[in-house]
């Protein structure tokens, strides 16, 4: 897929005020400092599209971007707001869950995980919640360029081992690097295929 245009649309905290769900949508989420903004900018090829902050967890709204005038990319607040108040964390958790479970045109949620670390409880809890809720998601392991291949493989195996304790089959996994653009073609390929299916489905249902 060639990215011809990437435009910021809006930021919201209320699901009812999001753009009309008439285009396929893909959300990106991860815990603080996972490299989400850098990855979004790398995938879209639009430097500065998603704002990169020196303060982890700064994203507190649902941010919509229109890509190629054809699909939505959504930058979601991170989970595990360590430096936020308990009430703020609860409010944002409720907002996220409402968005993830009620957004009809949401095709996939890309769950970002920092490959520099072994399996983290906060990531596993969110992944299990997504699975138990029946929401389609893909795991994107970030920052592959920050560590050696041996450690990266070890940490990836750590996550797979944890998940296979309760799952019969692993979700789709893509290893990425915002620096080397590793994984970009694979992510865009997934989105391209789903966009074509979305168009076919909407055409079929309207005839």
C-alpha cells in the first residue's frame, strides 16, 4: 500500500462524537513509552503526524487520522497511567473499553509491546481482556532496533510462552522498528487486505 495522504481529523473523549463509522478503522494502543507515536509516523510516512512527547502517557484522547481518504488510523491513550490519578485512570479505562467494544467499523486493534522487556503483567492483562471480550487484535512488538537479536528473540519467546499457557493458538505477531521500518510493509499489507474486504462487504450489504 502506498500512503498518499495522512490528515489529522479530530480528538475526542466521547465515543458518540467520533467520525461517522463509514470507513475501515485501525487502532493503535500500548502502555506508556512503547513507541506508539514513532511507529504511527513510520507506518504513515508522515513525520510529526502523531506527536512524540517527552512525557510518557501524554495521549489522553481518542485521536483520529484519515489515511488516503479511505481509512481511519486511531491513536489511543495508553493503558496503565502510572502518573495519573486513580479517578483519571478509571475514567480513561472506561472510555477505552467503550470505544473498543462499540466502534462498529473497528477492524483491528494493534497492541504495541516493547520487545526490550520480558512479558509484562500489564501487557498480558490487556491482551487477555481483548481475547476474552472477543475483539480482533494484532501484537506489534516495537523497538527491535534497540536491542540485539538474541535478547529480542528471548523476550518474544517469553510472551509466547505466557500466552500459550491459556491459549491454544497465538494471535498474529509482527516485529517492528520505527528506525529501520521493519514491519511497515506487513502492517500496511494487513490493512490493505482488510480494506478491500470492507469495501466488498459494504457493497454486498447495500445491494
